[in-house]
């Protein structure tokens, strides 16, 4: 393919300087920029679309294929919230580890040298995106349930929906923290999914009493159905805090090159 | 003004930047030369806070880069032109930078026009050539028209017209009072662009001075209609004369004015008379080999 590149324009002799903000970007501005970064690439957009559509699509398939009556919608809403959260992990990982993979972290730190500020705004940004995408997905899932399922109880559905939204935000932040800690997208994703979908289920088969104290999936399902609230909240907080702290520490020590 | 004092970087037992000090004044273009692995890029990364220094300081108008309230408005940096997400369009990439720095969106179109990427702005960066990515990096550095430019190998991927354009850009920036630091392996390009040279070898500054000072040497190159006669006159005056390239005579230790006066007194017509200058390549290899 032949590409014609326009020749650069000779610089004007004494063009006035552009208007420039004297201070750095505010936190809300940075959060908005981080959200736009995540959604300005095909991978980010695809991840967002998948996160929104996976829950309702899976619900439609299961509802259509199932012959058993559904007693309550809280279970399916919580389950689909969890599945959406698993996808939103990837969005979080891409927001942090993705910058290291493409070396765009250099430009980010050149413009905003305080790495803690960058990590904090990325965390807020992915939490907001996780919550919004989780909310949209949950609303669509609930709509599918309302249309396709007759006779199910909607008691507790509001709580389940809130838990699904919180799970979306929490899992996205887990991804962001883990991505910041590893600074390597494949390593972060593999490690997280291996633990969540492999190690914990394996441990639950041998030591269920240990697995139930660390399993975020179980915590989301229990919260969605109003069970073991305190333990479930602590588990999710632990999953959010530990990668975030690890990401914070390692980000500050890592050379950006 | 940029001041670097005793900047050092060690990785374990390996010292990659060793006690580097220099000051960059406004209105100057400084070339930062050195072989691969000499420490140029590491020095630039320490100056911009990307890599923590083991010791020493680097300041921009008296403040470390990381303490500038809006660094992108003060220092335009091009360190790695390929550090762009390939999935973004050129315009989107610059818009994100512009919003972070705090310049109007219209400035994005101005810099795209300036670097000749206006037609490619809507294409994904993954489809850009090396030269286009280089131009995009330059565009990003120029968004705020900052007083300081720090460019690492800016001519990479540029064709001769692009190199000339970049030279005019940088010299124009310095002429308007800006400060430019650029590193390059293209010695010929650096020689025509910079006022001052910093040469680094094995992590240490081995030369720091004006181009004319570093490249000039004590002597004169002269050609004449009667080379043999001129040779006799110069040798008679006590000068050592050698035959140089292209038929010129090389007179060591002689000022051009003295050689001209001797030729005139003997009635010998001169066809060329100039101070003797070393090539930048010779200087580069001499200094970095010693390091």
C-alpha cells in the first residue's frame, strides 16, 4: 500500500504560545482521562461490550434452555454479576499493566510524575467503569429475567443488583491492583484467573473451610442472597486491598523504561 | 535553565551514569553524543524522573522535574516514540496528552499540521511507519510549546527532508529563547544543528563545549596556484607544512591571517584559506575511545 505523507509545515517564525494550564490536572480530570484511555482502544471497547452483554446473554440462554422453575431471581442476578466481574478484572488489568506493556507509562509519568496519584486515579476510574458496566449488565440481566422467567420471587432482587454492581467495581479494582503489581498483562491475568478459577475451587474440594474464607466468588454469591454478610465483605475488601497495596509499592519502585 | 549536578546511576555494581554535571542555558541547542550504552538515555530519564538517580540532582529552573506543577507545560520530552498504544488513533493519543497538559483541543490540530500528520490523524498508530511515530512523538512534545525540549534520537526514521525540518524546528525554538537537549547517533546531523556538545563515554562526560571550540584546532588549510612556492615561503617562516586532502596544504600552528600575509608578501595567489577543523566523527571516536 502506498501512503502519501503530508510534508511538515515550516514552523511559524513567532507564533503565540498556546494557552496552557499552569497547574497539573485535577483528580476528576485525570479520572476522566483514565476512563477515556481504557475505552479508546479496540481491546478496551471489546472488553466493555463483553462485560455488558455476557450476563444477559448467558441468562437468556439458561432461561431458554431450563425446564426447572426458578424460585428466586437473586441467585441468577448474583451469578451473572460475578461473571461480569470476572470480565471486568481484565479491564482493570489492562488499565495498569497495559500501560507497561505498550510503554505508554513513560508518557503518563512524564505528564503526571506522582505515581501514587496516577494509580489512585486509575483505581477510581476502573471502579467507576466497573460499577457502571456492572449496573448496565445487571439491568439487562434483570430485564431478561423479567421477560423470560415466570413465577420467580423478586424479593431481595434490589440487594442482589447492588451486590452485582459492587462486585463489578471491586473486581475491576482487583485487576488494576494486580496489573500494577505485575506490570505485565499476561502474568497478571493468568495469575488472577488461575487462583480464582483453579486454585480456590481446588482448595474448596479438600479444605472447604479455608476456601470459604478467601473465595471472592462465594462472597459475592452470599452477599447477593443476604448471607454471611460480614465475612463476605471482609473477603472482598481483602481482595481489593492486597493487590492495591502491592501495586502501589511496586509501582513506586519500578523504573519506567 | 536545566542544571544537572553529579548525577549518578548504578545498577548493582554497574555504574551506567557516573558523576555527570552540566547546565543548559536558554537559547541554546545542546547535542548529547555518545556510543550505545554510554548513558545518554539513562541521563535523560533521570532528568525527567522516569528513573530514580542513585545520587546527584537534576533541576529545571531550580526544581526537580517531579515537583513541577505541570511538567508537560515546561518540558517537552521525546524519549521513546514507539511508546504509544497501537490501538489508538494519532488524534486520540494527542487529545489525551493535550487534556492532561491542559491545552485546547485546537492545539492538537495545529501540531498535527506542523508535523505533517494531519491526514493520518484518524488512523490507528499501529499502522504508522517509524517516521510517522517519530513525528507523532514530536507533536506530543510540542503541544504546550514548552520552553525546554529534551529529545532522544529525534531523527530516527526521518527522511532527509524531515531531518532538515526538525533541525529548523529546533534551531527556531532556541532562537525564540527555548532550551533544547538532543541526543543523536547521526553525527553529521548533530554538527549542523547544535551550538554546544556534550560527549559522554562509559557514563562520564568526556567533552563539554561549543562546537567551534571542540572541533577547531590550531592550524590553517590553504590552497594556492603555486603550491610549491607557497610551501617554500611557509617553511622559510618556520612553519611545518603537510599536504592535506584535495591538494590543500595543512600548516599546523599558523593562523589564517598569518598565512595570508606571507602569501601576499611573496605575491602568491591563494584559492582557499580557512582554519583547520577536525571532523566531529574524529572527535567522537577520539573522546569515546579514551573513555
